[in-house]
C-alpha cells in the first residue's frame, strides 16, 4: 500500500490510477493524516452507501417537514404580498 500527500497524488494522479489498475491501493494524506484511499474497483462489489448524518441540517432537514401544511401556498402568497407592500424596506428586484 502506497502513501502519498494530497499534493503528490494530484501531481502524479495518472500513476496513482495506474497503480490501482495493477491492484495496489494508495492512501492519500493531508497534513500527514490519511483522508482517502484510491483502490482498485471491482464491479461485483456491493456499492457502499454514504453515511447518513446523525442530525440532518440545511435543506435536508426540511424534507417532509411541510407535508401536512395544507394552507402553505396561501400563507406564502400572503407573506410575499406583505413584503411587497412594506414601506420600511424597498422591494426585492429579482430581475438583476
């Protein structure tokens, strides 16, 4: 198993791929710590799934959250209309 810094792996990526084709794994290091492995691919291996976050954040946390909000369209229309009529702030120009 080879070990290369990220900069070396980037510079010599064709060699890293060639090594993988020949069955050799390359561990990629960042600041001396292993962060990735470039390894030979076998089409019959089951594909590993990505780890699921313990507590989703961002847009992922909104999935399914509003499924039972029956008046959402009307409520959002009201919010947009109120925002457009606000005198304390100029309206948002979406044409830019």
